[in-house]
C-alpha cells in the first residue's frame, strides 16, 4: 500500500469514528431532552388536571406558560448538550493532528541538528582545499561556488530549525528596527557591489522616531536578509535596490524595491510559496536558489502578527512590503 493510500485510510477511519461519536451523542441528547420534558410535565401537572376518559386513559393538561417554559428549558438543555458533544468530538478529531504536528516538528528539528555538523565539516574541508589550491588555481572558482552552496545549505538548515520551533509565548524585548535594517543592508552592500548593484537604505522616522517591533532581532535580521538577497538575485547589473523603513499606522513597513524585470515565470501571489522560483537576473544565472527563503519570511511574519506581500511588480521592477505590528 502506498503512503498516500495509507494516509487516506487513516483519515477515513478517523472521520467515521468522529461521525459515529457525534451521532451517538446527539441521539443521547435527544433522548435526555425528551425524558426531561416528560418529567417536567409530570412534575407540573396537578391531580385535578387529570381527566378520566371513558376508555380509562388519563390526559395531562398544561397551560401555555408551563408549555413555553418547558420548551425554553428543553432548548437550552439541547444547546448545552450539543456544545458538549461538539467539544468532545473536536478534541477527538484534533488529537491525531496534534500528534502528527508534534512528530513533524521532532523530525525537522532532529534532521536539522544532524545536518549542521556534516555541513560545518564540509565547509571546513572546502576552505582547506581553497587554501591548498591557491587563488590562481583553475579549481579556485569552482571551490568558491561550492563554499557558497555549502553556506547556503547551512543557512537553510538554520532557517528550518528556527521555523520548526513553536511560537514563543513569553514576552519579547522590542527590537529597534530603525537601527537593525540599515545594519543588515550595510552587511549586504559588499555582495551588491560585486554584482554592480546600488543598494541604499532609507529610514523615514518622525519626531518621535520609529516604533519598535516585538520580533526577535536575529529573526528580523534573517527576514530582511532574505528580502534583500531575493532582490539581488533578480536585479540586473547596474541596477538599484532601495530599502525603505517607515511607519504605517500601527505597523512598521519595510519596503524592498528593485529595478529588475518584474516577477517572471510565476504568478506574483505564488512567490511566497515553498519551492517557488522565478526567473533569475542576467548577472547571476548560476546562483542557486532553494526557493523557500520568501516562504519562511511569510511564515515568520504571520506568526508575529504581520505579513509580507508583493506591493507592485512590472517591467520597472518589483517591490515587496513587509509589515510588522509596532510594539
């Protein structure tokens, strides 16, 4: 049996189990309500209200007020029982999902931890090979690209490990976004210079300055780095990338605008999906992209009450907007 068939069988079994539980609880609820109404009628009836008929059968007569009260009490009891049944059924249905999510988190965390050591060893051996070969060796460019790939894989593993952890419920210290974003762009300006791309950062702060955001500084740094690196990968030589930080109501907006050809080969709304890749820039056709950087930015933004969207795209370039709630 295929894995997908086994998964479908598990889901069908769980669905039948939950359906049977809901049906049984609803049937019991109806029986309890009917029994409660009968007992209420017997309790509210008086001996004088019992009228003997020729057939020897007795009938109970209840006035309108008592009947209305019985309906109200029966309806309230039915609502309470239905809510209890829904709660029990929901917990039963969500439990397998929680176990699956926990297993998935453990797998990603264990795999990430196990991959960090061999990647570090690989990078060290590549660095040693670079030194032995020397800068004039024909293998030097290939070794340099291999080191870039190993560094990209190491960063990918760190991102997976970071995003697999559950969202922290503890109070986070506010991060000074007005200082962090310019620092990140300064670090990436060397890469932009190698690609002959102008990289500028502007912080539009009012008299009171920009508000801080409750996002961990290391995570925000990786988010901004991913946005700028994405712009570098899709901006041709002699292009320009502008990073603007400003307040947007009760949020802080980070706008990364490039002068590339726009989003090509993929729908704009799909750039934040995992393994989605657009057409690279002309100056860097060999740059390897694993296609989940923007997806992790999207997930991290949503987890902290923000969002990242494609503000605009076209032949004049693309602008990605990251908005985070102010602390």
